[in-house]
């Protein structure tokens, strides 16, 4: 008989894990404490979702699970080939992501989640919503999951599984239960930032320049970088944009004390959004929408020895959204786990241990890179020095091909290079760039000094 | 009416906090999930206690709470003026802690805990044992504590307080409840070490050289440093020593597979303990006693805004025992909190916030120092270079007095220098020592080169 698996959490990573295991013949039950998002339209309102950018790692993982499903799932995605920087005067500047037109792809979180659930319905996997994990009893044989009772529920609340996959996000209940069994190193860190979800509607008439009802170019990730805070916008297939404001907690608390303050703030700092956003709606969202926090989570190990349980996605490595890698990394978790299960002929015990040992350095690298990228998005993209170094980076990449690859390219477009390897190579490249910069400055100083001396002599 | 306080945890720090608050007129109730340790003799067996070393910060905090009580409480402590290093041949070498005979003081954990409870009985504080904190309801007015029911208990299980002091150790239930209310940065890290409690009995006849029934010098902290593992021993007032073995997890798991392996290991590595320890008892403890883990905890902030709750001691900063500062730092927490309450005229809200803001850097410093000190105790103390640098350190200290103070002195004997200041000053001093070392090596090389040339010339 095939092994039974409980996947806890029907978010993006949980759905993909369930799909992958189900395709491999495991007897999968997918649990979530929420109701089925496809039925409950009120939940689908994006009060707190940042649009997703799916890139190479995410797409490769989807393909590795099911090529056909991947094509169906990703048909609505919108390629974004670069960042569009909006300055204070409303001017726009395109900064391409790759040298060869590589793109990351905007996709709406709930659209993607629902499509994954639809694909899952085609398999033997069972979906159980409204099931909140309360406790896991760890035994040598089966792992016994206790789910908190729902008032109107008649389903049995205790079920046994061969193993458990925890995909229940940053505040994972599975992880808490694992910590009662395993000595787990763990850290959580809150950023001094809040985010608020805003919205740019589709234009009423189609705009020829963008080939649809988009108010601004859909093939870019739009950024209004203002150093301590920023606004971003990612296109949806219906012509609208999901937009997000990020700023320090104190600033937001100060702002939302009055509607006029918010209005003035928006008009002053993002003058061009007045043309594309309903300003009153934006003000209302600022005041009334939840101000979401951003948390980073790291832990180690990710498994309970004996192949009893493993953590994937945000439950293992919640990260800030500034590298667009949260979901991509979670999907890659699934691909790597499935590869290890295959390598160890389905022996969970060995596969989970190897996963914990080999995956950690990559997960630490990408959570760290994501944290650093807030400064890049909100500040560096406006700095001349950063742009110069970026051009040099691209030049070397053209000249040296595989021997020099820009960091963003390695992270977003090269799933064959692990996150830790990418970080390591990038640090080496940065050292070289900095050295060359100093050298250039040195040569320039000497030359100007000589020139100055020459001119002085001429004059006298 | 005076404010009501729940102190959660009747360990060392909880008792001192309850004593301090009670003396200041607060209406204190002290809770612990265990039974009264003074009644329950089976609990008092030191299966997992490392003897304590109380030093300046701990003593000053006790004195600040109650000078008389401090004298009563500390009457059984045994001063230790240095480390006694035992080498593989059984030879002993004394390394003094201070230049002026300063000493840290060995005291048995349960003796100290019971004496603190006795002092507390003299105040208006209420003691409630067998009360396990299950949940805290945070309200704008009172904080409502729910305690899990004990079968034979008829006490009410829900009680309200103005504020809560969480002193319930590394696995604090108070902290978990606070994390539901506050965005708390948090980290826990397990060391790759286990410890096992051993025992050196008092000698049958009094030994003149040590003035009592001590088998080895009571005025030293004994260390058998063996690089990857070590044994330590601290004297008790009855002539016995509490001894602790520390070693890597894997090593211990390997060892305890057979009694003869443990026996051989002990005789080989600690040849002189055969004379002072019951070897069969030690082997039995190795095999049957719990192998305790060592965890480091850091968090931030330590309080729930509005003066609702605060964490002290291990609940806020569990550290490894290698600097002998766990309890001392926890006691200092109490002193500093009481000073801040006085400064803010009893306004908890302001006092707790200031505590969180100002105490963090010190707590981070001492948890880090404690971690580093394992290498010093188990390895460095046998290194010639370390001992040379230590002598230089002492020499500078004599020459420059207040301008140069060895780190150990600042941490253990100078409660007027904060942990963070101590660490900062020590890092500067180490940089100077290292520079002087390089300089000396440089001068020596040049001189020997010249000497060599001179000799070569003479010869030819």
C-alpha cells in the first residue's frame, strides 16, 4: 500500500507539494484551516496580498511536477522584462533585468492558488478545508494529527499518517509541533516596515501603446523609490495593477491620523499616480486596510528524524518580498524534495535528513538576499554609482559569458545555480568591481594631478 | 490600592523579582508549575543542575533588594579565587581570576532557591505552586492569567493582575503568550553539546590542607579541559563537589553504549578523578542520567506595551553556563528594572519600554560572551599563547589601572561596567595586545636575522 501523507496548508507551496506527491503515487490529504478559497469570494479580496513574480526556479519546479499543468497554470502570467523607475517629476526610466530579454512574470496570487487547487482535484489527493492543526502525536509508527473541531463539522478530528509535510506559512503550527520533538534552531525577525495593498484599475478604453487596458506598461515592475519608503505595482491580466506601499511603521502611524495628510503625502511623493489610481480609494485603503508586517523566519533542521515530518516554503524560511523569491524558493523546495525522495527510492528518513543538511545554506542565502534588496529597490536604483556598477556588471557578463553572471540573473533566471552559490559568486564579483572602481578613481586622480601640474607650468 | 503583580516562575530570578516588588509595596503572587521545592525532596536531587557561581552583579542585586537577606542567603557560599586546571597526568595548575584576590562564589542552586523562598515567606507575597500558566488574555485594564487545572486543585484558575513578570526560563510560557500580542524578534540556538551531572563526595576525614572535608581545593573552580569536551567541579559547603561533564552530542551517544566504554573514557581522560570520585557511580550517571541540552535564547522587545508584562532572566536571555553569568545577569535584570520603576515613579509603561530599549545591547553581549567562553574553558586555558596574552593583559592592568581592565574582571567583579561596555573595551584591548604581539614577533625576526648575518660574517 502506498504511504499516506498529510500536507498541512493549502497555499501555493502546499498545493504544489500535494500535487507532486500525489503524482508519485502517495496517498495525499491536503489540510487548511481556511475555507476553500474558490468558494469563498470574500476571502479572495486582496487586502493583504502582494502580487507574485514567478521566475525560473518556480517555473522549473512546476514543470518538474507536471509539464501540462504548468502550461495551463501559467497561461495568464504577464512577463516583466525590467523595472520601471518613476521619479518625483513623474518621469519613467526602464532598467532591464537581463541582457537577453529575460523576464520575471507577474501573476495574481489567488488566481495561481485556485488553479493549483483545480489541478489537484484531478488527482487522488483529498482536500480538507476548515481543519486547523492543533497537535501532532509523534510515534515510532504513524504520526497522529489532531485537528481542532469546527462547530458544524462531522468529520473525524484525529487522523494518522506515515509522514507530514508542513507548508503552513510563517506562523506554522506544524513547526511548533515539530519543536516539541526536535531541538530546532529558530529565529524570527520583524522588519521595521508595514505594507498596504493599493490598486490601479484597468483603463476604460484600450490603450494601443500597451496592447490592452493597462494604464502603464505591463511589461515592467513599476517602482516609485523614495529611499525610506516606496510604492510598487505589478500588472494583472485584466488590465489592472496590484500596487503595494511599503514604509516604516512610525511613518505610517503618523500619516493615517488624517485623510488629508495621506492625500497630500500621495500627491507629493507619487504625482503621476493621480492619473492612474483612484486617489480617494487609495486614501481609504491607507486609513482602513490592515497594515501588514513583514517577518523573516529561519530554522534548522527542517525535519523530524525518522522521516516523520518536513517543513517547506514560508514555514521553513519566510522572507521579505523584495527579491520576488518567496514562492519561487518554496516551489524549488518541492522539486528538490521530490528529487531526493527519488534518489533514496522513497526512503523518507534519508531523503529528509539530506534535505535538511544540504538545503540550509541556500535558504539562509536567499532570506538574506531578500532582506538586502529592500535598500536596492527603494534607494539604490536611483543612485548613479549603483547604475554605473550595474553597467560594468553587464559589460563583464557580455565579455566573459558563463564566468561572470550578474546576481539578479543567477537568482531569477538560472535555477541551475543554487542560491548559496549565486551569493558566493556575486560577492566575489562585487569585490572585483569595487577594486576596479578604486583603481579607476586612483588613475583619474593621478592624471588630473599631472594635468593640473602641466597647466600650472604652462601658465607660469 | 497597591498594584497587583503576577510573577511567573519561582526559580532564582522569579523569587528575587517577587521579593523586590513585594518590598516596594506591590501586591505580589508568585506562580510555579512545580511543587514547592522545599517540601518535595525528590525534586531536589541535582540530576540536571550545574552549580552556580555568584559574582559582583548577583551580589549587588541581592543587596539592592535587601541587605540583611543577602547576608543570610549568601552565608554558605564558597569563594573561588581562580581556575584549577587538571592536565592529563593529574597535575594541577592554578590560574587566578583577579589581580587582587577577587573571587566568584560557589553556591548550590537549590540551597539558594530555597533560601530565597524562605525570605519571600516573610513578606506579603503569596506563593502558588502547581499552577501552570496556560494563557494570558491581554486587556486595556487588567491582564487575565489562565492556569491549567490540577486534578486535586480547588483554587480558582483565572486571576487578574495589573502586570506580569515572566521569569519562567528558556521555554517560557509567558513569552509565548506575549508573542501573540507583540511583534517580538526571537531566536533560539542549540549548542552541539550535552551535559551530565556528576558528583565528588566529601572525604570521610577532614583534610587539613583545605580546612574541611574537601577532596580538592574548594577555593578554585576545577577544570579538566580536553578541547572538544571538559569536566568541571564546584565545591559545596558540605565538602562535596557538584561536577559536570560537557561534550558533543555524538561523542556522548557513542560512549554510553556500554559501561566499560564510559569507564575507560573517564580513567583515560581524567586519571586523577579516580581518587576523588566513585567511579561506578560516575559510570551509572553517564548511562542513566538525563543528557541535558544547552540552548541560547535572545528576544526583543522584552515588554508588552502599556506596562502589561516584561520578561526577566532566562525567559529573556537563556545563555550557556560558561561565563557563570546566567543567574548574575538575571539578578541584575531585577535590580535594573526596580531602578527604572523608581525613576519613573512606578509608571510601568515607561519603565518597561526604557528597560527594553536600554537593556538589549547588554543581554546580547553577555549571551555572546558566554558562548565564546566554552572554547576558553575547554581549550584556550591549556594554550601557551593564551596564557602569555593573559599575563600581558594583567601587566597592563597593573600599569594602567582603570584604563585597562581584563574582560573577566569587568564581567565578574565590576557591576558598574555594563556587559556591552565590557565587551567593547575588551575588543579594543585585544586589538592592542594582538598588535603588540605582531610587533614583538617582527622585532624578534629582524634581530634574529641580524644575529644570523653577524654570525655568518664571523664564521667566514
